C-alpha cells in the first residue's frame, strides 16, 4: 500500500543540492531515495524520474559546455547558467511540492520515461 509523504518528496528534491555542500551526491542520493521508495510513496516514481532526468541533463549540458570554453570562450557563461539552474530549480520545486503543486524542471531531457 502506498502512502503520501510530501516531506520525503521535498527532501528528495533538496538532496540535489548536496553537490554544492559536499561536492558529490546530488545524483546519487536522489537516485537511492527514488529506487527505495518508488513503490511505497505516492508520486515518488514520477518525482524521482524527473529529478534523475534533470540531474543527467545538467551533467550532459556541463560536458557539452567544456568544448565551448576552448573554442568560443562562451562555455563559461553556459556553465554559470547551468550552475544557477542546478541550484534554483531544486529549491523552487521543493517549495512547489510542499504546497501540493506539480514540480517542473524546464530544459530537462526525457531520458527516463
């Protein structure tokens, strides 16, 4: 039987910020939380997939920005924008989930369906 747990959903969104605190964990911790709780918590499967898609998208965008630094110098601007997005969107979506609204990660690639 599934249970409703908005606090766990909020924590899962905020756990992406571990990259800024510890330097790693922003992909690993939400992945573990999603895999462990996707069958037990209502909407965890949906939120977990959107978080993992967002984190993988951020990783892909960051890797693609590196050649832009070497060739155009404009990859630094892209990395700054990516860093801001990776910091702001988890906070905004945690607030939205705590208010009962739908989380939304724009520019997120749909890797996991």
